[in-house]
C-alpha cells in the first residue's frame, strides 16, 4: 500500500467514524427528547458536542482597554 492509498483510506475511515458518532448522537438525542419531562429541551449540539459541529458564536472578545474603562466607570463612588 502506497502512502497515497493509506492517506485516502485514513481520511475515509475518519469520515466513517465521525458519521457513526453523529448517528449515535442522533439516537441518544431522540431518546432524550422522548424521555425527558423538561419543558425547555437542550440543543443537540450542546447535548453531545462533536468535533464536526460548528462552534457556537459567543461574540467578540472584550479588549483589555475596554475592561479597564468599564471598571473605572463602574467602580467610582458617586
């Protein structure tokens, strides 16, 4: 087996493994939805995150200068 053949095989195996985990997550999530008495259900990606999931956008990070400005603004005693 050449390096190229092994590389193709490895990528295909990783893709198959990832798809199998996604299928397992889907079945477990269905069981969670049917058996849970909670009114607000958890998102499937939060229920069991996988490496293939898109990361959740949490906004832009705050710059250190902005943190200092806010601390000075709200720590002053009136």
